C-alpha cells in the first residue's frame, strides 16, 4: 500500500533542533544530511521514500521525496502517526494538532490525538458505534482518523455532533467534555443548551418550569458506561434512582424539575388529558367517571430546577401545574399536596396520614377550612363548595343556614371542617368555627361512615343544621326552629331533614301550615295553654296554635330553643325578647302564644 504524508502544523513553537547527534551517517547506505535535512539511502543507493527508518531507539519517517518528516501527522495505510519537531515518532503521549478547518461552524482550533506505544494513533476503527478507549484510567473516544471526540457524541455514528446552535444534546448519547478535555462524562452534568421544544405547549406536561425560554441551563445524568439517561421512544420521561433519590429525564436526557406527567401514566389514568382546554374545565367539574382524579394522581413533583429529586411520600407546598389548575397557576398561589410512596398525588378522596384524616380536591390540593363537599366515592371525586360560592355562599350565619336548607342538605352535600390555614386535619366532635368574624359552635360526627360530616338533627338535646348549632341570640332569648321532614315523593320514606331558624313569633305564625287563632275570652279569662288561664285585661294578644300538613311530601314541626340551643319541652311559658310568651306541651310542641299587657 502506498504510504502518504499529511502535513499539519503542531502547536509547538520550538525551533528546529539539530538531530545529527542521534543519526549515524554512512557514505553509501544509511543516514545522510543533505541541504539541511536528513535522508536515508538504501543498499541500492536509492533514497528511502514513504517508509520508516530507525536510528537508535527512535523511528523516523522518510516522505515521498526521501526527506525526513518533522512536525507532521503521518497517514500510513489505515494508521496515523505523528513525528515531532525532531522527526521522532511520538508514542505513549497526547498531541494537539492544528485544525485546518478552524473557524468554520463548530470546528475547534486544534484536535487532540493519542499515540500508543507502537506509535499508532487510537481510532474508532471500522466500528459503526463508539469504541471507548481507556487512557490513564479515563475513557475517551476517537473518530476513524484518530481525532479525539469531545462534546456531544452519537453512539451510532461515532462522530462529534455539531453544537453550533446549542442543541447537539438532542442527537447525543455521550458527552466527552470540552475540546481540551475529552474524558467521558459519568454522573451529573449541568450545561447550557438551546431547547426550543421546551417552550412548546406539550412540554407543560413534562417540566413546566422550563417552558419560558429556549436558552436553558439543564442537568443531565450519564451512567457508568457513559450513556445518557433519557426516556424511551414514545414516553415523555424516564425514571431513574440515583443515590437513593428518584429523578426523571425527558426524551433528550434533560432532567425534569417541578411538575411532570409521563405519557404512559396519562394514558392509563385519564381520557381527559387530551387538551389544555379540557384540563382547565375540570376546575368546575366533578370528573364524571372519576378519571379527573386519576389524571391528577398520575402527576409527580420533582422539586427545584437545581435539585430535581422527586417528592416521594410526603407533604409539599407549591403552585399548581398549569395543566392541573390554570387559574391557581396564573394567580401564583401555592397549596399543600401529598405524594404517596410512588410519587403519585392523592386526589378526589379522603386519606389518613399519621393518624389524622385529610381530604384532597380532584386536582390534588389539600382541602382546608370550612367546606361543603359533594363526595362521590364510587368515582373517586370530591366537588368542593367554598364560603364564597357564587350562588350558595355561606360567609355569614344566615347564608349558611339558608343555603344549607335550600341546596346542600337536599343534595346530600355535607359540611366538613379541616382547620384553618396550613392545618388541613379533619375535625370531629364539638368544634368552634369562625364565620364572618363571629365564633359558632359546630358538631361533626365522631365515627361511622359520616365521620367528620356536620350533624343535621338532634344531639344531646340540641339541634344542628349541617353541623352548626341552632340557638337564639341573647336579645331574642328564645326562637322557633322549623324542622322539615322531606319524604320520597309518594312514599313514607324519609329523603332528608332540614332545620331552620324563624325570625320571630310573627314569622312562625305566618307559616302556611300554622294557624294562629285569637283565643276567645270566656268569663273574662283567656286560656293560655296547659289548662292555665289569665285575665283578659292582663293580655294584649293571645293565640291558639293549630297545625295542618299542607304538603304530603313534607312534614313541618316547630321546636322552641333557648340561647344555649337547648330544646324547650317543659310545658312552661317562655318569654322571648319581643315579649311573646311561648307555651309548649309535654312533647315540646308550641300550643299557645300571648303577650301580657
């Protein structure tokens, strides 16, 4: 095979040294100095050309003119060699050789080569894939001409990837450091990149933290074999445990941070995740078949862009992902979430955590404060009504009772209290709750299937509606509570029961099924109930109360309570703040009302 020389200037400024001392000159054969250079004569008297000759312990190369090559890269068949400024073949050493294409695109000023003990440069050979070489305990890669590869490298082509635009990582499997380093990277690497895909809408599912700017600083992780960790084709992310912590990486190997939803999890969990608009609509929907909560469960949180470790089993407080709750995301408002041991969110359900019970919205946010909940256990859905609801608000006592009676109780929507602020633990038993700056007594079920739900009905001789204790104001002293028992239409089966306070005695007597008849005067006396009479001249008003059920599907009963909420059933006379006396029978039913003159 014809031997060739490739003249390339090496990064050396050393002056040409005399080599005569290392040469043995012969008259007819061997080395000879001619016109300032060395040549070698074969036995036939002809100059040696395109060949190697040895002198002492060193090898020298004679070019096509028969002159000794100096400071050159020598291509000899399929092999590459280098001879230094003295013409000596390099061995067991690195050499930096100037790049003829420097200044073009991503071309460096020079390339590094490594020459083995036999002088041959390490190359990738005829391999289609990267063939790693170990030098002084570090791994390197070379192209088929012996150039050390650096930066981003594709395993399949064994070529350095052009990184002019900063996006070389997209086609890469390895990273081999800078042009003067070249050692294969293992472990973590933080590097500046240009990532135009990251600002697309779809990337909001992968790592929304990087969705604003294509110029980014990202973390990558390389396994012990130098291969970058990245997701498989068709998947958004790939999970990887590193030093006991969970991380995720996208299709190009960039570490995920903050919110992320893997495509496999999304497909399995929810049919509702197809578009941004669909997801946003869930803020006002129950989720129908429960897939909304399942969709939420599939999301994972990976901490900051500098940390990236996945939150596995525990509380964390952050701003929601845009694709979980667009409104709260835009408000930049943070909320508490809880991840299970797999990193999945709790959503649309109650969970007991360290002995305390919590509830989570369909979008995963922990519920706190006083809320009405529409619970659909079969479909894993909780619709939440807050005190500022557009229609059924309860930011004061009157609205609480009115809307509890009008809407919440009829629709089996129960009231719960989860503490204030960052607390979130469900309350049971007697609890004080502040509404509109005033404290109110509540009672929440302590056990059973309705544990935590506000009691509606009688408890300890007191009445509650959706957990709120019904009691008279101190000025009223006594007040009438209307108990309404609603039956399933056309049956005697109870559907639901409500309790509501009436304004005063006149409001009570104005009820459709209450008849207040002026009590007649007999012999100057008036029957005030319980077989008691008073002189007519001592009374300004006197009424006898009778009841008529006007609606077959609803039965109304009227109960007198005092300022502590206690039911009055003592057959006595009880004077309210407007000077009306209520008389009850032994069942507590109001039979008479009068006013003394």
